[in-house]
């Protein structure tokens, strides 16, 4: 078996391997180029393909930053494995192990001291390893020395027939009477929005900025503001990666949580989607108390992930 790096003719090969092995995370060529090849930190030497007798058996895609993230910086000791897959017919032949060992060797040589499986912030495919869909993959990483640090989940919701419950309609009126307003994003809101994001949710700044620059924000971002000052105190987005039904990120100023501002923004976004004839929504990553909050608004868990890490050296 030979392992080589990605070249320009390999996109279809990688997509086929990806879809055969990561069946809950299907990808097409457009998505592959957007999330992988066009990523600022993509390195062909860290997208590895295992072959035998001309047949592609598996792949491993890893990232270590050489260009800093707008919010997180360079993260010099951190690396990620967003995706690794082996063709089902090649399972049990040591393909995954060989790919993982070479990946770790390359990352260690570049100064990485920690690898997370999944959540590469700039273009993550999933938060971790799906416990149910990829149970064999979970065992594989655990046997290779990765540790389960926590669990997270994805949630979803059917929006057909969705109506805002009366209590949230009344809550919106109460909040408006108290001096708050809820509105779609427009260019005049940029300074207020960036001030809010920078203060309370800095890691989301790249997603907010890219949505604005892509021309999506006016249709896909809603704000909560103080009516008198125009100060942004909450926001919710969808389509952060261009996928119309993808929900999030979503945040409320910590000092104002508990007033119902988040509930109103959430239900406003649901109606925003229904008006655009989007009848299904999901988001990839939440955990802890937030799961209960979203469940109370009608969402349900659709996937559960193990968050895996390994210290190198």
C-alpha cells in the first residue's frame, strides 16, 4: 500500500471515498472545494490518499494553521483532523492506521502538540465523531490514544406548519415596550454589530464578516437592539456556510440573558425561514444547558458526537 499527497486531479476520488465512508456527512465537488481546497490553510501534503494496485482505499485530511484565524490567531500548537475515511471494502486492512500514523507524524514535525478530531473552527465538518453513525471510527481513534473529552450534539426541527407560539408574540410586544427592537441586519448596523461581537462573541467574527461580505446578511441575520441607542444586544444567523437551512451562530449579551430576548430572536428566525420557503432547519453543535433551551423551543437531537483529542510527543 502506498500513501501519497493530494493532487489537482484527485477531487472526484476524495469525494467518492468521503461519501462511501462518511455516509452521514456527504459532500459534493462544490462543497469540497469551498470547505477544503479554498481554505486559507489547506496544504496538499496533509490531504493523504492511500492506494493499492491503483485503487484508492482511504484518505485523511488534517490542518495546521500557517495563516492566523481572524479571531483565534495562529494556534501554533493546535492541529485538527476534520475528516478521515476508509472505503468499506478495505476496512480491517490497516489503511486507517497507516493514514493516521503518517498524519500525526507530519503534524508533529510542524510543531503540533495537540490534535482535535473534527472541529477545525474555520471550516469544520462536524464537532467530533458521531457516536452512532461512526461507532467503529470512535473505537479506532480511542485505540490510537485519543481521549474523549466531552459530548456535543446536532439538533433539528421540521418547520412545516411552524407558527410562533402566542407567548413569544406577547413577549416580543413586552420587550418592545421596554425599549428593545428586533430587525433584519442592514449596513447601518455594522458598527453596532461588530462592537457587540468583539465584546462577547469574538470567535464568531469571521462567520459574521463572511456572511456580510457574501451579501447574505440582509436576508439571513436578525438583530436585537436597544431602540434608543441602536446598540446591538443579540443576533442570530443562518446560512453561515451558504447552506440556507443551517441555523446559527446565535448569541445574547450575557448580562441580558433570561429576559426572553433569545426566545424572540429564535422564533423570528424560524419565521424568516418559512417566509423563504425553507421548511427544515438544523445546527451542528450545541451542548449542556443549551440543549434543553432549544428542546423547549421545539428542536430535537439528531446526532451525538464524542469530542476527541490527543496530545502528541
